[in-house]
């Protein structure tokens, strides 16, 4: 499984990619593997400011429905609209085209407290 070194990871299996003062959030390849084929996303939180560990939406897969958790406090700026037409993008490209939301973190330094790729791999037993 692939875990890019330039990302940060949460214990809830989300990844974060920092670009300036905005952060892309998605789910890891491990989460995708555990969920199975993703068929639907419900992201009602665009425009809301949420705290870390608070759900920002749900992902529905063939096997289950699972909450998506924001790894750091922040405002949800945008939902990846390409996923409305084809949520399976997450299955094929979870770290690039499969990003789920873009946020503006309330405390950018909190991102540094998340796991690096090596620590995340150890956590999942990879």
C-alpha cells in the first residue's frame, strides 16, 4: 500500500496535504481497502467551522457507512465536486484526485502533531 511521505495522517485514517494556508483532506489507501468500493459521499459541512474529531460527513461503501472525521480544527471550504459524479475516484486515486474536502485550519501548527507516513504505517501494522 502507498502512503506518500509529504502527507500527514490521523489515527482515524484521514490524510492531510498542506498547500499554503489551505489543507486537502481525504481518506488513506488503508481506509479505502477496509471500506471496499465507495459508492456515495455525504458532506453537509461546507462553510462550517468544526473541531478536530468532529464528523464532517459520511462515506458509503458496499460494505458499510462510515463517518469522516476532521483531523484538526478548521473551516470546511470546499467539497471535491468530482466525487458527486464518481465517488469511485477515491478507490483509484485516494491521495490526489480523490481528496474529499479542502479546509482552512484554525491552528495550522496542530497539523504537526499528526502522524507522518512511517508512524501511520506502524499504527496499521504495515
